[in-house]
């Protein structure tokens, strides 16, 4: 049986994270399965938890080179306690990606995909090959490359999921933080297309300009001295009562709830000691700021803060809604949902300390894609 | 037209809170209304926000005496900003109470209540008289005094609302903090009667003993050195995935979510980097700790923290459920829902600085009831 390279992340109970490429057998697809030669898999913020976790990227050391390199990064003792459940288990990485179907099972559905480019998700995409159920892959539209289709799932479905959550819960406009991200740019385009009010919160003037250039109407810079007033004004104008927050830590979520409450109270006709009865919601879907979230409770009693995770959202809304959202992604893959990559890197390059430092920085607008077919 | 005394709380834009009794006309009841001579109205923690707010009770000064006393308490400048909406508006106070129907409108429903003892809620109960819709009052059961029925609404419906929320949202057991309160004792009795698992979090050994004495099975003392382990064990044994928290500030809500996640992970068979997919919920319904809430995000992504307020809950579940809960309160008024009062005070006594200091302390197990018919 021939073998193929797969990137692995291993937390050792001795307190190190080890990244390496391992040779794994290339499996035969079952009747309803396909074998995909992976050609592109993005490094999303949501991949970094499993790939790097709390390990110290500044102190990486390497033994070997190229495909046989083994990178070791230290993990501080307190962080190790949270990782007990994965200690000493070598884990494949990569939430999503795209590639070519090079073998297929006997079922007509699987056979129909032979030779086609498909996108897939569900883990282990940082590899040269991956098995998938024929029903779980998404054939790419005509003219789309594997790199075009590599980020079909996480960002596009998250952006669509935000609007879907907003509508299901009875809100009519939303706030988005870290809004200059790839995901944030998709959301700007979607909200323009769908006529949904969107308040974009960014962290500098350059990001604000970039979003304005692609048509964003409300952009608020959190480093502005008048940030809270500007946020409250934008929320009052759009009527936003739900927010999706990638920052997580610190006081931003609390500030957003405060601004929503202040915007609602501008319209209030009588004093209520419990504050507005309109429900104000923040979903935290990322943790760019790893400090604790601080809630100041100055926003009445009709509020909620929840974690938000794409797989849980898709399970909640059910397959019919999920299929509808996926169909929109396929239809708008090269327009609304186009991703832009800073660099295409090989599996071996993904283990080089300076490359790790670059993709681990999560700089807004920077995004790396692993191209397992690349050899260099 | 004759007049009657009503307690008022007035925030002056000059930075003082003024408490006084004012003479107000006794209104004629409309066709579907009754006039209630108020005989008992409790001072709940939820009343103190409107009554005292952030004013400094240690620096109260009094002019006049008895029914004509005017008490002035200073309010610090930062706190004044949050009170702008009620500045210079004299506000009646008191969420609930009970008394005797001394006049009734022409409708048969109103006439049927004449001479009866009834409980009511909705504000302005710290007064000698109050008008209410006949449909909104609850006749007290045979043998119950006005003092027995004074706390029919806030605590009993909150305790029942917690269990109702738990069931509606698919949980099977719950955690309650500040569990030695009047409300907490009702919840212990209810959970025993209904066979619902309950984890009681208290703040000292005396409170723990008191709850054990009335039959509580799981009582955890937050000052115990092994608090987190004991909480996690109790949560694991009951399967609690929802909590009602009266503390609000600090790290308690975060610790509860952490313990729920840890309890769920004890049963997990495989590592998930996103944590358990079981939703963990904390409802904050009080603010005994006025510091910000700190969330450490060490409990996966399937979690929510929400404000919880009785009127919003009742509006959400609708009149049928609200009526079912109210009927249970009436049936168990002298057993499950019996309240115990530290002291019965007159309207005039409620303005005395040392009495204000006593009811403002919100000591667990201490509760004051205003008896407007009391003259002394």
C-alpha cells in the first residue's frame, strides 16, 4: 500500500508541542467514499487552537529538515493542565480544504465525482490525501481552482450563519468586530446584497478605509477617542441589537451591549429601572483577545452573551438550511466569498519557525493557505 | 376628596436622593378596578434599586419627623449619570404587597372582591392605598393574612420561573447561588417536591447547615478551599447544566460554567478542541456583587450567560403558564412559599436612617415588610 504525508500536532505530557509530517497509508475509498488529493487548505484562526494551542512559537526548535523536520515548541505548565485530554495523542489538523478526486468507491454518487475538484471539511485537510463521503464534498463550480475553493466552508458559512442567526432571533441589523478580516469583508458584501444594516468595528484607520472602499456604510474605529459615542450612533441608526464578536476578551462585548441599551433608551418615553425590555445579544465566536471578558452590567436585564460555533449552529438549524447556505456559497464562490491569501506554503514550509510565526500572528487581512502538492 | 400616604423616592439633579411620604388623593375605582388598603409590602432586593439606588445610606440626614420626615442621601457624581432618566421625577416604590379591598367598581368581578384580602404587584405598594384592576389581584386563600400574602409574586414566581426555564430549555437539574435566601429556601422545597436536582451555592457553614436542615441534598460553600472540586462533583452527580445566579459580579458565573464543562468532560470519550457540545447556561438575576462579571472562557463554546427578569420571563411564557404558576403559589402560600420577616415596619419607620441601613444591608435570611396600617 502506498503512503502519503499528513501534518500532525502532538502535545507531549512532558510539556512540548511537536509538529511533524508523518507517512500514513493511502486508504481505499469505501463504496460511498472518494479519495481526494488535497491541493489547498487554509490556516484559519479556528485551526490554530489544535495546531499550535498555547505553545510558545517564539521558542520553536527544529530537528531535521524538509519533510522530515520535527519542530518542538514549549508549553507553559498552567496551559498544560487544559490539554490533558489530548496529551500524547498525535492529531491530524486542518478544518477545510479542496482538491481533486483521484479515486472513488463503487456507488454512482462517488463515481460521478471522479476527476472533479471538490471542497470538503471536517478535519485532517493538512495532508496530501484525504478520504471523504461523496455526500459530504462540494463540487467546485466551473472555472474555480482548488485554491479558489479551499475556504468554502468556515468563513462563508460563518458569515451566512451570522445573518441567519440574526433573522431567526428577530433582529434586523448587526454589529461585527474584527470586521476587516476575510470573514468581515464577506459579511460587508453579503449585507450590502441583502440590504442588512451592519456596524463594522475595526482597530485602525487603514482597516476603516479598506472597508469603506468595498462599500461598508458604518465603520467605527475602536481606537478613536469618541469610539463609544460613534458606536452608539451607528447602532442607533441601524437598529442593531445583535453582535458577533471575534475579540472575546476585555470590555468590548460589554461596550457593545451598553451602546445598544443607550441607543434603545434614546427612543424610550418613560424611565424603567430595569432598562429596555428589548433583548440585546452578543455572540462570541473568536478569542483574538485572550483576557477574560468583563461585563459591566450597565445595560439592563434583557441581554445575552453566548459562544457561537459553526458546527453547533449547523446542527441546530438542520440540513435543509445548511444546504441552502452551501448552495449560495457555491454560486458566489468567486465574488462574495472570494478569499485572498498572503502566501501559498507547502506542508514542509508550514513547519518552518519563521513561517509558523507569520501565520500564528493572525494579522488582519493576512491569511495563509497550505498547498500539499507544492514541493520546495 | 380624602388623601392617603405614599412613599416616594426622588433623585434630584443636584445629586441627592430624597425619601419622603407624600399625601396623594385616594382615587375612585373605575368599573373594573378595586381600591386596596395596603397592609403589607415586602422590601425585596429588587425594590432597593428604585428606592435607594446608588445613594450613600451611611450619610443619610433627616429633616422633620414621623410622617413628615424627609431623608436626604448623597449620590456620587459618576452614579448620577446613570440616573439622568429619572432625575427630578418623584417615584412611587414597592413591587408587591397585600391588603384589603375597601372599595370596588361596578363590574361583577370588582364587586366580588369587596372586603377580601388580595395580593397585587406592579409598583406603588409602599402606600396606604392603591388602585388595581380586579383581574390583576390574587385573592388570598382562607386563613392567610396580608403579611402571609405580601410576597406572593416576586420570590414565588421567580423560584417557579427558574424551574420552568430549566424545563423549557431542556435541562434536568440546576445550580442556584446565594441559595440561603428566602427565595433559595423556596427553591429547595420546590425541587424536593418536584424531584429536581439542585446544587445550592452558599457563602458560609451556617447557611449550609440551614439548607441541609430543610432537606437540601447538595450544598456547596464558596468559601471552602475545595469549592471548585466540590461544585464540580455536585454538578456531575445532578447533571446540572443551567444555573441561576444572584451574585452577578466577579468570577462565580465563570466558575460554574467551568465546573459544568469539567463535569461533562468526565464522561467524554474523545478529545474535542471546542469542548463539550452540551449547552451550559447561566442566568444572572441579581447583583449582590456589584463588580463586573469576569468570564475566563475555559468552558468550550456551547455556553450562554443572560440576564433574567421575572416580568420579561412572564411575558415570554404567556398568560396560560403565568396563571398555572400563580395558582400553585396560592395553593402553597403557607407552606412552600411562606416568607419569614425580620421585622414589620411602618411607612414612617422605613424613612429612619438606622432602619434604612438595616434593610439596605440585604443580609441573607433578613427581610423587612412595610405595614402601612402600622402607626408608631
